[in-house]
C-alpha cells in the first residue's frame, strides 16, 4: 500500500464523514491562519524597520558622542580631557585603517537674516561626508565640499522647510544671506526627507525625519572659526569601509580616543544597535502572536488526536478486518497517520486562505504593516504537516497495536 | 500435507482466571480437503480457526503450514502468511462500509504490495464475475443483499488465491435459502480443488463437508469421514 493510496483513503474517509471532518479541521484552520497572520505581521514589521533605517542612513556608520558622567565630582583625568574635538576627528581619519570617512558635527542655533526677515535657526557645521547627504541629495545646487572646509568658505546649504519663509518662490541659489551678521552664499538646497510609520496622512502620524528638513549646513571649519570658542564637537559620525569592518573600526577608534583623552569619556553607537532595538520591540509582539498561534495549533492538534481516537474506536472492527486480510501493524499505522496528515493538510490549505483574509483585515482595520513573503505558504504547509504527524502518531499507534482477534470480536 | 498441528494448546488469561481454549489439538488436513469443524460454543473451535488462520499464535505445540513452522511467527511475518495463504469468510461478512465492492475485494492485494492498482482491479472484477456479482461492482456493501454480501466476502477471500479458505459460520446471518446458495458456492470451490475449512455448529452446514471434526472442551472428540 503506497502513500498516495493511504492518503486518498484518508481523504475519502473525511469526505464520508463531513461533520467530523469540519470539526476536526476548525482547530487546524485557525492555527494555520494565525501562523500566516503572525508571519505577515513579522515580515511587515521587519520590512518597515529596515526601510526606516535605510531612509535614515546606511549601516556602515558609527556615531561617537561624549558620554554623560554619573559622578558629581570628576576625576583629574576627566577634567583634563578636552572631550570630543575636531582634532580627534582628524586623528581618526589619519590613524584608523578601517575608516572611510569622518563627519564631525557642531550644532548651533544662529540668527539667519535675508533682507528684512530674521529667524533663529539650527545650523550644522559639517563636511562633505555628511552621511545623510547620500540618502538626501541636494534638490538644487551642491552640498559642502572638501574645498569649502579647507578654505573656511562662507557657504550655506539650506534645509527645505524655511525656504519659502525666507525666499518665497525665488530661487535661493546664489543669494547672500547673513548668519550672525556674516555674509554667506547659498550654494545648495536639500531635498525634503520624509518617513511616516503609518504610511502618512493620518492624525498624529508625524514625519519623524522633519528635523532634517529644518537644518542648514555650513563647513565645519567655518563654524569653528566664526561661531565657536573651541573645536569641541556635538557629535562625530564615521563610516567604515564596509559593513563588515564596523566592529574593527569601533575597536580602533576606542583605542585611539582612549589614548588621546586619557580616559573613556565617549560612547560609540552603531546604527545596527538602533535596528536591533527596533527589532527587540518587534520581538515582543512576535512572542505574543506566536503564543496565540502555537496555542491554536496545539488545541487543533489535540482535537485531531481526540477525534481520531474516537474514530478508531468506531473502526476497531475495520482494523481487525484489514489485519485479517494481511495488513501488518505498519500498514495500519501508516494508514491512520496519513489520514491525520490528510486532515491537517486540507485544514492547512483552508487556514492559508483564511490567514490571507485575516492579514488583509489586520492591515486595513488596524493599519499595521504586513507583508506576504513567499515562504509563508511553505511554512503553513509544513506546520500543518507537522501537527498531523505529531498528533496522529498516538492514535495511529493505538490502531496498529490492536489485536486482530479481539478487534474482529468487537461489537 | 497442507496443515499439520501437534499438541496445540492455547491459554487465555481472563483477569486472574486462566481459560484453556485448546488442550492439545493434533490434526492434519490435506490439500483439497473439505473439512467442517463442529462443536458447541466455548468448545474452542473459534480459537482453532484463529490459530489456523494465523490471527493468533498457540501457547504451545507446533503448527506447520506447507511443512513450514508458522506457530512461532509474529508481527509482519504472520501478516504475510495471512495475506498469502489464508482467505477468511466471516459470519457477518465484515465488508468495509465506506468503499465499494471492487475496493473491498481488492483489499488483500493492496496489502500484498507490488500489485498495481489496475491489476488489483482487474483481478477483483475477475473473481466477482465468477461469483455472479458483475452487476454490483460499484455498489457499497449496504446496497447489497445478504447473499450478495457473503458472495462479495468470498470473492475477497479468493482474490489472493490462498491455500485455505477459512469460513466461520458462513451462513449464520443468512436465511436458509440464501444459506444454501452460499453452501453451493463453497461446494463448487471445493469441487474445483480449493481446500475449504468451515467452522460451524450447524449440522446441516457440516454435512456438506467430507470430513467433520467434532470439537469438545478444546480437543477433537470425534472425527467422521464420508
């Protein structure tokens, strides 16, 4: 007796007893449907996280910041340290082999004047390697260049948000504006950067990247020369040559800065940690979803085992007859196991369809991101197969072990 | 010699009590014989049939089928012997209710393995034709009369061309006219050279056989030959 025949025998048996088949499969249908929904939600969440960080910038970068000290009284070494400076940034570029670019940043809120209009605005001193420039190209004009930094040029690249406030419809490129009374030439205008967690449009669904749009950029050397008393940095972004080089670069930078500062008064964070943090939040939901899916699958499996056991009691005589005609214990075992798998496979197929429906409903009604990966039908199929195998084994063993003489005598 | 048993015993444990169903049965049945095993209920004749049919194993003694010891076989080996050598006919037919007549009749070939679906079907239909059931091939057992059911059951017993046809009260659930019809079938099979062993308490049924073994208290008490 081959597997296909056992399978079709199982399906025939299901068809002959529809009410039982429906009750049996309800559990597995719900279980597989929840698995499908969970997987879609997980894929959706992950895809959104990745999309967010891709919009924010690549994963090759490390961010170095001053660490906050918990202690009230600083040690002598801590007092002696100049903290993170522009000179540190230069040293990293010269001494760390794994570094590709460094982007020191100093932020100041400064008076920006054009004509008779004056605003207090966020101005960022940076260089040509401002990491977000790749993902947020200038809409018109150009970004800050190495030459701007070398020459301490008085040039500014504007964020898009205040463009209309300052210039109205006029093209700002080439216009002279004054920052704290010093004339600067506008050389570029940034493109607008947007990311909405719920697809945008809804109330409370803010553009989480709006702060980029409100910033203006000048060469960091100009910032140090004109507007600050020291070259202390607000932050330092560095990029490794490749994503794989990131851990090595972190070690190199840590060693270098510890030597220069005499104390570890800085922190190094990677974007990867942000992704991981996001993934951890996602994890919590995933665990809850998985628990629900697992419980439904388990209940579905128990229902199947239960109904199969009672069906075996109904069919004791049939088992006796089959054995009298030459069925071995193995034949009977395979027969009933395959019947269980047939039930769960059909349940799995229905569950897949129901799961797609549930996914669409979750997407539409709750506004949660979902994504249907091609692996989902496969996983649903394997899950229903596994439930059939696991919960079919016990009833099938019972059937296989029946004594033919007693089974034939059974009324 | 087709069947030879030597001092067969079978003891059941019923709770604390021990029941000796067979107390040393020694008999021989030759190829082509027509044998009836008679006796009151509880005489052990059903147990003998189960042991001869390889559904059950003896507690002690020897059972040789085709000069091969089968009394000690277990599990899959015993299932193979049942499948190849034995054709069972039951009092209550024991056809599977959810499949049609052809599927029922071809079941023994299903468990033989290596017989294709088409071949199984072909042989089942062939046997059903000889038993005048060609008009019932696609019917479920509950659509058949009692006599037709038993003929279908006999077809199932014959489809694998077994050495022995073992019939347990084959007319017990049939009216006397249909019962005679079934006995005609068994007579014809015996006349065709098939070894037939009938277990019955009905003297009329037993009278068809050439040889009657009277069973009492787990032993052969008397033997009549005609």
